[in-house]
């Protein structure tokens, strides 16, 4: 069947829009991924010549203590931050979705952290953790706050969790508000007739209906927290004693300036696979939960 002139023009327009986007995506995403995978089989330092070393980089990854330590920190940080972020975001969304004054203005205020860049937020909180909190701690005689949280291996990761959650809560709250606004009022009215209210109302009526939005937030949170970089760069640069060195920061630091471009390319590819597997597993679990409900 021959297309009409109008249909042909629309098809040509769509092609003209799509082809440049695909070309840019290939140049800045697919091609670097392919080249990085290729370099993972070499001893390339980031400059000069290189030799093919086969699977040696991948084998060495599993015996490198620094890599293992960075994976442990990243998973610990991502898990704790994901849980805290979603709990606080859901509570804020429930509050901002209720009948309160100035809720539109409050939504805008709570969204501000998401507008600011990660490095900007990191440097602001670095000043707070280094100077403001210790000054308050010394003035009030609180020993735990008298020194910078960033200087201790026991508290530095907590500071990073605070900063990461503070920024991530903004977007998650907006997504949860969008989900809460899809719940029909008839559901609550029917529940009220049956005597369902408070926590029971949330558990049996609200939460099951916003499970798709919960799934989105969980997947996005885990992915973003696993890829943490800006906060590490601004707050600790992996210190103290490499206790807050995330995988992304290790790949960047040792790959770009540490002469381990090939080795860290292998690390990056393994990390990419790990993120994909975790995201797919999360999606499958939450989809199964949705079907049960």
C-alpha cells in the first residue's frame, strides 16, 4: 500500500529527527562502551602503546583488595541510602499530598536539592561538616560533633549518605506525589465505610496502588547510588584511608591518572554488568509483587 504524500512527509520528518539522535547516542555511548571493552583486554595505561593480555585484568579484579573494598563500600552505601531515601520520600509525599496550606510552594522548596549539581552540594556540605558542625559541637560540649565527620573512617561514609539522601529525596518525593495523585478518592471513601484508616489505610489501600511508582524509585535509587561519584569527589576523594572510595571514583581516579586504564576498563565493564543484573532483578521482583496485588 502506497503511502500518501502527508504520511511520507511525516515519515521523512521522523527519520530526520531520529537519525541524528541515534548517531549522537552511538558516538557518545555505544562507541565508548565498545572501545572500553576492547581496552579491558589490554595493559593500556591511557597513553602510549599497549599489549593484549587476554583475561588477566578480569582475573586480577577478584584478587585486588582495593577493588573488593570499593565494591563493599559502594553496595553498603547504595543499600542504606536507598532505604533511607525511599522511607523519607514517601513520608514527605504523604504530607505534601494531604490537604495543607502552601503545599505547592513546599513542593517547590523540597525540589531545590535536585536542581543543584552534585559537586555544588558536596562542597557546601563539606564546609558544614568541616567547620560548622565542629564549632557547634565544641560550643555545646558534644564530643561526637567536635571533629569533622569526614576525618574519621567510622563516620565519613555516614556524611556521604546524608548528602546523597538529601539530594535524592527531592526527585523521589515528586514521583511518589505523582503516584498518590493517581489513587481515586472513591477508594478511601469505600475504605472509610469499612473502618479502614491510619496505618491500615496506607498498608492495604494506598501502598498497593502506588507499587509501580515504588518500583521506579527503588530501581532509580539503587542505580544512582551505586554510581555515586560527585559526593565522593567533593567530600572525601575516597578518604580517609580509602574507606569511602566508590567503584566509580576508583575507576576514574586510577584509570585516568593512575596508569590503569586497561585494568579499570575491565572493572568498569564488570560494574556495568552488576548494575544491569541488579536493576533487572529489582524490576522482576517488584513486577511479581504487582501481579500478586
